[in-house]
């Protein structure tokens, strides 16, 4: 059973100020590029760059989401359908509908939305969905040790800082192993 079949379709999440919806490759490509570090949402990308990104999105969505591995939400503000960030479950441990499963997630948010409560609201919604509807025993996120913004956002969202993961990933640019900080949310953190 794929994740898509098990959920009866892509899970759209709503919070007081946000809608977390499925990524739409062709429509979201320009804004996704700006979030990933391009010059801004009005950057004039070549059609071939956007087409290629759309194909890449579609490949990731079908390869992972349909095959049980990833849920990739676009973060949008209510009443505005433009993507301003994303939250993604990307590493499932155990089967996705097992009470023993847990998931690692990552998220990105366009810089102009930092410090406005959007990051904590989006990650809390995604984490609660996993715990309440997918029976995850744990939702976790690791961040760079110097990432104070995400550190504060995860704590604001109710996550617990568990500690430092030493030599957690290899930085290809420097050839050096990097540490990360681990945060988690478990069912007892959110109540019934």
C-alpha cells in the first residue's frame, strides 16, 4: 500500500494562517527556486530551467510519495496560493502506518517570512499530522549547530532539543564532518 493510497489522497493541512498543500511542479517551480536561494520570486528564469525543475519535482513526488517515502508540503498563506516555503517528511523509520514508526523532516521558508510565526506553525501542523494520523511515535528534525533561527522556531513549536549529533553529515564542499542538533516531538508533547 502506498502512502497516497493509505491516506486516501494527499493530506492538505490548515492552520490559523496557513495552508500546507501538495507541491504543484509547474506552478510552484519559480517560487521554489527563490526559496532555495535564487535572487527572488520575480527572477526571470529560462523556460527550460522551469520545465526541468517541474520534471524534477514530478519525479521526486512520484518516486517517493507514491512509494511511501516522502510527503512534501508547500507552505502557503491562507488566501494566497503562492508557495512561501515547504515542509517535508523525508526519512521514515519502520513502515509509515506502524505504531513503531518515526520520521525525520526538514523545512524551508522564504527569508521575508522569518520571525513571523510561520515556521513554528507549519512544522507543528506537519508534526501533529504525523503523530495523530500516521501513528508516528516520534517526529524529529536535525539542524546545523549555528542555525539559531530554526533552533528557536522548533522550540516555539513545542519540540524538545535532545542534543548534539557529532559528525552527523559530511560537507562535500569542505570535506569535513559536521555536527547537528536533534529536536523531536512525541505524542505526549501534544496531548490527546
